[in-house]
């Protein structure tokens, strides 16, 4: 088994030409929020989780996007409630959040 149960990548890319990208939707803030929430949960989460930035994940028209490995489950999100649902359902309980899946 891997050191981390889940490895979560947030696209935080900012396109120089101003075309659609995840950073236009506050992707860095979303990543920071999830990282903090996972840290706050601490030992209440029964396994290790790593939250990372990623460059362009090449799904700009579906953004903002986040991908959870090892399942390679892709999500989009709108607000903190969506991010909290991904944390609780997928990262804590191991259940894919179908309504946010892309």
C-alpha cells in the first residue's frame, strides 16, 4: 500500500493569455481550504491524505477541477460545501461523489 491512501491534485493553473483556467475560479484558495480542513480533521481521518497543487490538468472547460488518486476520480466544484462533501464522502468514507464527478 502507498504511504498516502489518497493523493489529491488541484489544478491551480493561471493561463497567461487570459483564457479559461482553474485559477479564475479561485483554485488556489480551494486547495488551501481543503488542505486546512483535512489537517483540522487530523486523527479523525483513519488514513493519510496528501493535498497538492498541479499545473494544467488540461480540462479547462470543465474547471475548476480536482483529481483524487489512486482511483483517478475527477471532480469539479463550486463552493466550500462541494469541497466539504468531497472531503467527507470520498476522502474520509471512500465513496465517490457522483454529482460532482466529471
